[in-house]
C-alpha cells in the first residue's frame, strides 16, 4: 500500500511517499519512506520576525503540487499508484492547514482513493520509527516543538496518555523568544543553539521554572522574562562602562548558553522523572527542539547512567516534514486504529489535543 503524506500546518510544505509492506512470517514490517520533499518558508517570514499566516497559506498553495510531482519523480511511481492520501488535519494555522487538506482531498476525489487526516503531533511522536534505530512500544515520549511541550506515555499506536505539559510557552517558543531578545533572526532556536556552543552555560543565573514542582508540567514564560531582565541589565552595564548598549560577542554566546542550559535542564530532569515514575526504560524524543545537540547529549548521558534507551528521529525529520505524516497514517492504518475515508469535506482542526 502506497501512502502519500502532505504537511502544511505552519511554515513548511512537506510531501512524502511511504510504502506499507504488510506482514512477513507473522511480523508487521515497518513502513518504508520512498521519497520526500520539503520547502521551508523561513526566508519569506524572516523580515517579519515570525510566521505571517496569510503569506504561509499562499506559499503552501504555490509549493504543494510541484513538491508532489518531485516526490513522485524521485520515487519513480505514478500518481495512480497512490492508495491513500494523508494530510495534516491539525493543529496549526487554519489557512495553512486548509491548503494541504484541500490538495489531499482533491487528489483523493480525482483518483477515487480514500484520504486520512493526521494529527501533526502524532506525526512528530511516531517519526523516530523512520530512523535506523526505531523504538519499541511502550515508551515515554518527550514531545518538544515550537507550539507544544509534553511528556506522554505511549503504549501503542493511538494509545497516548499525557503525563505533563507546559502551562504557558513551549520549549521551542522559549528558544525562539529568547533568541529574539538577543537580537537573532526568526526562527532563533537553531541559531541560539549554534551560538551556545561557544558560550559558558554558567555565566548568567537563569531560573529553572517548575523544576521542583513535584509534577511533570513545564513553564517557560518566566524564563523568557528572566532573559529579558538579564539582557537589559547587561546592556545597562555596557552603557555605564563603555557608553554603548550593544551586546558583545562574548555576552551573546554566554547568554545563549545560559538560556539553553536552563531550558535543557528542565526538559531532561522532567523526562527522567517521568521515566522514574513509570516502569519504562525507553525514551523517545520528537519535535523541532529534539534537534538540539545539547539536549541530545544531556539525555544520552543521563539515560546511559540509568540503562535507559533514547530514540530520536533522524535530524532532518525532527522539524516539520511530510514523511512523518505519511508514516503516522501508515502506522495508524496498520494498527487498525484509523480507516481512510472517501469523505472529501476536508474539515481542519486548528486546535486539536492529541
Ligand atoms: O516541530 P517544529 O518544526 O514545528 C512545530 O510543530 O512547532 O519545531 C520548530 C521549533 C522552533 O521553535 C525552533 O526554534 C525549534 O523547533 N528548533 C530548535 C532547534 N531546531 C529547531 N530549538 C533548539 N535547538 C535546535 N537545534
Ligand atoms: Zn511540528
């Protein structure tokens, strides 16, 4: 069975083809990624300092069909071979979601093939199943993206229990907003992480909100305020000392490293607490912040001490992509928890809990 996946929930248009191979001697064979294509809108949104929803939707319209053609060409498969068209149904920007859903449902109707709406976060959550070292159920999942930060117990495809989540900003948001305060371009997360490599994580004392709250919730809004206050203090001191507020290179890398250390410590400690509170020895990390090297190194070190295995998606599949949407559809169909439909009414769900 060939599944086409379309992702358009925010600022990336992604298209992918995944093949479901079925069973071999009683074992379910893992779905295989045949080809995928991605277009990032980062450059287009950069002058505005964030995603402009109307521009995002228009760009998805421009990109989706050329990316679909490129994906089919790469996989050397004609469109008629597609059995199911999967699309991100939510959560995300309503207009952006409508483009992917509209394209998917139009294709489904034209090909007389069923469609399947997929939850964007389920795509992230299951994306490590496309890696060379896929996890096994059950596991604890740390889902860290630009819009969500959650710890979950995952027992099987479709069986997810939220153990804790952010009560305000997401981890990716904390990276991006702090980066903005340091004067970095949107989306600042990856740039802040790059600068942090050269900085001293202990240079500035920043809070670790809710670290000792006794539950598995996160909070990053206070950290952002602390970064704002610290940056202001450093700038005031610069004015007093040299008559110029501009942050020096050393100050920027140290602020970046201190901010990253605070975010990562919260994510690592709460993940370890979630694992300790369960009898599970497996952690899956997914979502854009899962690409963060300091997070990966800290989790690897702490989990190795406790004989816990950690699984990540391939680096390029941490951020939004079509492959995770096609894969999530494939796994849901294989597990019998979703049935594609010929209802082509493409209702999207901009707000949708997993
Ligand atoms: O999962 P994703 O692509 O989109 C959402 O579903 O939100 O995550 C994007 C988020 C952004 O906030 C971005 O700054 C962050 O992931 N991100 C990173 C890194 N790469 C992406 N944050 C820290 N370090 C990185 N290397
Ligand atoms: Zn995402």
